C-alpha cells in the first residue's frame, strides 16, 4: 500500500493506520483525495490480514476540516466515490472496526468521517462541528442521521441547527467521544484501543459489529436478536470459534486466524 498523494498508509501486523495528508488545507478533502482514500479503504476491507484501521490527520491542527470549499469555489468538479466522503461515510458493509484518532479540527465532512468510525479518540484540542448551514449547505454525508443516533436528539439538534463548535470534553460528555487525551498522545491512545480489539477474535468482532449496526435498523428487539447475520454465520463456522474455548481451557493466549 504505497504511492498515495493525499494520505500516508502504515501497516503494522493486523493494524492499518491511514493519515489524511493535506495539512496546508487543514486536511480538507477534494475529489482526488476522496477517491484515493476510497481505494485505501477498499484494500483494507478486502485484505484478510488487516483487522482494524485507524484514521487520523497530518499535523496538530486538523483531523479533517471537511470538504475543500476553495477547490469547489474555484470551479473544481465535485464528485464522490460510492463509498462516500473519505471512502467511509457510505461504506455500510464494512464489518471491520475503524477508529478515528481526532488530532484537531473535525468540521463538516471531517466530523462525518469520525461519526462513521466505530470509536472516536480525541485530542483535548479537538473541535467538532457540522457548520454546513452557515455556508448554505447541509451535512449530507451521514452527519444529519448518525449524530442523532449516537447522542440524545435534543443535543444533536442543538449542534445541527446552530453549527456550533463542540470541544473534545463536551463531545465525551455528550457521548460521541470515547476518550480524550493530550494532543501528543492521541495516536498512541487510538493504538491502545486497537490493541484491545486485536486481543479478540476478528471473526467475533466482525459478527458483533454487523449484528449491532444492522440491529439498529429495526425498533423491535426480538426481530433484531433473532435476525440472521452473515458475519455471525462465518464466526460459528470459523477456526477461531474452536480456538477460543480451547485456548481458555488450556490457559493460554488464543492464536486467532481470522477465518
């Protein structure tokens, strides 16, 4: 995974770290960057040896300031991959966990990227907002729907209808941030979360994510619990399903295969 123009990609065992690399424009994204990130996430999704991803931004100012409005204003054609902003916001079939390491400003599409991730670890300097109405736009890359599903409705509408900025500590209090750490430690903290996930069977993680996320689409608890999920079927048929109990009985660490 090399040769990218707008991001850096680092592979460490089963962990993939993707750094949005457009610091001169606060890591905002234009179509070429979006399509490049979509290709990176396509490879993450299809690579059986990659189990967890971290997405972060270059520098200490911004995670992602959203859509590159200067590019748009200059007449640049606005196109998006089918998998959405940063190749993530419309990727509804990704059952591998993704962690956002928010190292600074996460505005508009940048906040929508973070909301599309499964966990958010934020620097204490991070700022979140959906400011699109202030420039005549709307947060149509999932923010208008993900935020009310992740925090109480009135609090979500308070952010959506005003475009106000929310700091990391308030984001944690509201419930969309998992952990707040000093800015210098944000990537380290995200990797610590990734390591805890990697201690678990990747088959179990994918089954759990698919069932939890798909179950949100129905209000009926029994229907959600009794529904059939492909990743659960794969887990039950996997080598890991045998290895986990065996390792427990033998009092050793399991050797997960991810299949």
